[in-house]
C-alpha cells in the first residue's frame, strides 16, 4: 500500500490470516483508501508472551480498528474488532441497561458466560447445540454438568478419582455397572443393603464366604 504518515486510526477488513512467520499477524484492506492492502499487522492483546497469552484472532472479513506505530503506515497494529450493522453482536439477555452478562461466543456458537444477574449469579460453559454444559451456580452453591445424548468421562489412568460428599447418589434408568481389574470393596459404617425386585445373584469362580454373628437366609 502507499506509504503515509498520520496520527489517526483507520477501519480495516481482515483479508489474510496466514502469517508466514507464524507471529499471529493479519493483513487488512482499508475501505477508506480504495481497499488498499496493509503490510502484516500485529495484534494488540491483553496478554502476550513466549508460548502464552490470550489468543482471539479476528476472522477473515471482520472489521477491525488499525493504528500505526509512530504514524507509519508500514507498521500497522490491529487494536481491536468492532461490530457493525452487517455483523451485529451476539444476543444478550435482553436487559441491556442492567448489563448483567459478560460472555464469549465462538464462530460456531460455543459460549462462556458470566451472569451477574442479582440472585441468579452463575458461570456457564455451553456447547454450540446447547446440549452439553457446565454450570457453576453461585446462588444455589452447586455445579451441574450435562451431556445431551452422549456421555461424561472422568479419567485418571495413573491416579485416583475421588467422590466425596455427605450423600452420594448413583441413579441409572437402565443399568449400573461397577468393575475393578483386581478387587472391589464395599464398606459401610452401620449397614449395607442389597435389594432386587426380581433376582439377586452372587457368583464366584472359587468360593463365596458369608460371615456374621447371625446369618439369616430366608
């Protein structure tokens, strides 16, 4: 693009994300200058360092605000992105004057949302289909994890997974399985009950041992 000097800012449209030096830079065109193209522009971000930082690169076609180092058009910096009539912001809670929501919405619709609504404060991570989510509810003091038609996996191949609480309930609509590669222990401080509406089976390849001060089999 032609070289110019000035202290103002320009609106740009992102046209290239493929930085050959892999520095996270972009190229933009300037509608005010007949769609002249910029040199590679560095992105201004709240945090940046060696292999760390906040990575929110604009998309191709996004409108951005561009400044120039010491007014030199050959040293452009993208200061941030801006919405416009063609590309409006994502929908909020419809209560703009209360300004309760802070959120990030990705291109496909994933959402991280901080809800400061008085009496309903919570943090949410929601997938694009709104079927899988993690909700931290500050009002109810609880965390809810949901997975639509899929599943939830907790994995610690070399460690331990611990569930601890005053009451722990496992509820399956069809089948509940517990399996251990070597041993499975069930211990209760007072009583341990096993009940089945139809059939209860206990099977061992070698021995079955039942011990107690009193053993009733009816």
